[in-house]
């Protein structure tokens, strides 16, 4: 299991320091929630913030685009230093083209599904994606309650990907994730867990990471997505 802490719940007045502390605590991914006030009822930040953070950290940038027609901004997010761009199935009429463009730019391409969206399009996109994101809350805000139907969706997504020859494609789960549901999520097929409010709710990030890791111990597939970090181990830079 890989933990991808959501910057949305970090202290926005000292983001650079937050990334340094995450790296020191042993994290290798960072989830960046981009909201446009149209696809979701909230506005966060855009490429300039990512670019500044890229200058101070080597964390793997898992960029979650909650924006309408994301293809308009792919170049800007690449130039800012994103490693992976995740687009929503509901936000783009030409998903296959957008996913292909992301990969052609040399980035990882992910597809996200809102809680009410069927995952059947994976039948036609499995060859074009590097990651699937199952939203376990309706996107827009951190701190919302986990939607239980997400468990069955994760299992179905895993089974569908495996049946399509995409056994290496990891599943990320985003929304309401905490140490208490981590074991069940990993058992259902989650490889990467996003956590905002639960992770940042504790001051000592190494202890927060340990709580999630302990809950996932001995479960799941430790391999999927694990090679996408910039450096093999924590503390080698800072
Ligand atoms: C929700 C975002 C999530 C959110 C997670 O719109 O996509 O990444 O920040 O926050 P928690 O873990 O608090 O649900
Ligand atoms: Zn997110």
C-alpha cells in the first residue's frame, strides 16, 4: 500500500515546509487536489503552486484534476512538474484522447470515477491508463464521510482490470480514508490510499504513516505503483 497524503489538508501558509516534513517522515507521494469551482463546488490552486513545490521537493506528484475539460490544461500541469495527471471520467467527452495525450507527454495517466459513475468505460480504456481512482466521497472537500458502496466498486474495478490484462494497473481510493478502514480497503483491492483530514489530523507524520502502514501490513499487493517514486528511500535528499 502506498499512502498519498492530500495537500488540501496541509497548512497552506507553509506548504514547502510541509513537503519537507512529509519526505522526512518517509512519504514518497503527494496528492494535489485541483478544483475549478465548476466541476466541483470549490476552488483550490493551480499550476503556479505546483511549480513552486516542484522546486523544493522530489515527492511523486499525483495530480487530481477536478476540472471541466481538463485537456485544456495538460501542458500547463506538465510544465509545472506534475508526475501523474488524473482526469475525471465525467469531465471530458474525449477521454481516450486526453489519456493518450497525457502519456505522450511522458506523464502517468489516471482516470477517476465519482461515487455515482459506472466504471464500465474501463472496458475500452484499460490499455490507455496507468491508474484508476475510485472516489469514495463526492469530490470537492476533505473531511467527508466514506461511502460504503465504494468497497464493491473497488473489487469490481480490480476484477475488471485483471480480466482485461491490466493486472499491473493500480487502484487509488480517495475520500474518507483512515487507518480504521485501511485494512478493508487494501483487502478489496486498493493499492494507493489518499488521505487528507485523517493523515494531517496528527502532527507527527511518521506516526500517521505508521498507523496506515500497520493497518495494511501483510495485505494487498505491495508492487503496483511502487516504482513511480523519484528516489528509492526516504531521507536520501533531506
Ligand atoms: C476530495 C479530494 C480528496 C480529499 C481527501 O474532493 O479529492 O483528495 O482531499 O480528503 P479526506 O481524506 O479528508 O476525505
Ligand atoms: Zn483527490
